[in-house]
C-alpha cells in the first residue's frame, strides 16, 4: 500500500480531466489507440479482468501472482526509434501493474517485452523498452490481484536512463583492478536500446536487462578477466556482461566479448585480450526475465595463467579466397615460452596446394585496408618460412606453425618475450583472387613464460 496526499489525488484528477480522450479499452481486442510521447489517462474502475496476459512468469510480482486485475489496454504506436519509458501513476490503493507486448492486438500467450514486476518507491509502475518508429505495441494496465481498481495516467517519454551510469552516454569510471560494487536494481536502472542487439550476445536473446555502463582503461597489455563469477556474488544472480572497445555508446564493431553464465547458469565471465592505455566500455546487467538486478560486484583482474585469445575475426576479418573459402587462423594450446613447440598457430580453410605463410608483429592487432582485405597486424611485420597448404578439395588447405617458429625468426624472435602481445595473420597465394592473394582473420595473444 502506498499512501498519497490529497494534493496528489487532486492533481491526478486534474490530469484525468485534461487527458480524458483516452481511458484505455477494457478488451485487448479494442485497445485505445495512442501514439508518440504524452500522458494518457486511464480508468479501471469498471474494467473487467480479461483472459490475455494473465499468466506470464515475467509479470509475477511478490505473492500477488502474475495476473492483472481489472485490466485496460492501449495500442501505442512509436513515432521515433529510441529508448522510451512507460510510467504509470495511479490511485494510492490500485497497486498498478504494467506490461508492454510487441503486438498491436491481443497478446494471447505471448511473453511481454517488459513488465513492471516491481514498484517504484512511490508505488508507481514503470518499464522501459527500445521502440521502433512505426511499430505498434499493446500496453496492459491493471492492479495486482487483490488490489482495487482506480484511475491514473500513463506517461510515455523518451528515456536515456534513470541516473548517471544507467546511460551509456554517461558511464562511471572503474580504475585499475579489483572488485567493484554496483547496484542495478529496478528502481535505479532501466533497459532501453543501448547495447541490446549484439549478435555475439545472443543467449536465447541478445538483450542485457537493467544495464549499467562503466569505462575502464587497461593498465597493461594482457588477458583480462571481467567477471561476476566470484564468491562475493550469489550464484542465483543471473547477470550478463559485455565489453566494448573504446568509450561511448556502442557502435557496430565495438563489441569485444560478451557472456551470460559462468558455467551452466547465473553470473557471467569474460576473458578478453586488452591493450595498455586503451579504454574499454563495460555493460553490466541481467539475463532477460531471469530475475531482478540489485547490489552486485564485478571483479576485474589480469589472468596470471597462460591463456590464448581466440581469433580476433570480429575485429579484423578474413579476405575470402577465389573459391569462397574463409581462411581462419587459430591459436591452439598455451603461448608459453617454456613449451614453445606446444603452441600452434594454425591456418585452415585455405585453397589447397598453394604456397603461403604466417607473418607476425609485436605491436598488437590492426585493421587496415590491405590487398583487397584487411591487414590485422601492426608492423614491423616478420614473415615465417613459406609452407604449402597441401589438401586437395576446395578449402581443405591448411598449414601450422608453432611458437618455436616465431622465436626462431632471426629478427622478430627477439621480441617474443613474456608479456608481449603478438598479432599474426596467414597470407596465401591465390592467383584467381584480387591481388593474387587471400588473407586469414587475425589472431593475437600474449606470450607468457
Ligand atoms: Ca479488461
Ligand atoms: Ca541502462
Ligand atoms: Ca547469466
């Protein structure tokens, strides 16, 4: 129950009178049509409880269950593509609930895009969604089962977050290594359009709910572990993490890594290669509809063990061969100098029976136009000995080098030392391709002892 002053009730009444043109339809098949930003009055006092949208687990709230008592419906059409917030302010006793569905009509058994499974401190209900211009969304407003009906307003407005680092445009900064506390509880955090559509973040859905944003600058080259999988974090917390290159709101190609669950469920664990002095943006949120956000701790540390980062293809992609093969360069094993012959740099999906080689550099990865594709290595570049790709059928060519081959290079070998970030790429002859060459995706790793 949430008491309100007589003054507030009087104000609500005024608002109702002012916006009396839309009160919400009782049936989801006949919703009140509204569009764009604005404040729209609703009245549930004579509404009946419908059959739709009554059993979604996403709308389960405390002991009151998933239902919407005496619900009314709006069909809201977005007039621009942006994050928006839908905010229900209602009579003191109504205990309002709010759901938004990605459909213009009855949702039947469809899960909502968002549901207000919590109350704001003043008892209001609110959700935020990523709206697409021209799309229509159906909005359900009712009471918690057992609470009375009443009147109120639905306010729909552009939304860039509740406070400071709820918005990717205003991240908080994390300094160095350590365990950092955050709070992405639903009363202080919202979900909008930011960082919600990265294909590499797809785990049932690409969304990261109740997300907060941080920047962090790498103090050294190395492999960093950004994780909520640590003893301080309860295992029931179902977080989701993403890390992007650079500062600012995500743009295509910025994503470095993403993770949902540590092992089988719950918190999240990213291992990624970072470059000294570079700033990264961290998005910390929850797996959609898996539970509330709230007080949490994210730990950032360098991994002390030898580890290998997978191909940085998302950063620097391959140049397909004349037969459409997509050359890939993999690191297999640990890039440890104490077992240099056990770490393999392996190029696959090459044209068969062609000469080629792997070249490497000790100044990190690049992504520069080169021979009709991309050069993935910052120079100076050192070439390893030419190998034949062997194989016979299309795309079955491959060759393999070890870390010992890099160490043996007369010039570059002296740079292959513990802590150095090595980038490499495979180059093969391909007479039918532009420039007569094909190129693999990039691979980079930090050498350890
Ligand atoms: Ca109804
Ligand atoms: Ca947010
Ligand atoms: Ca998770």
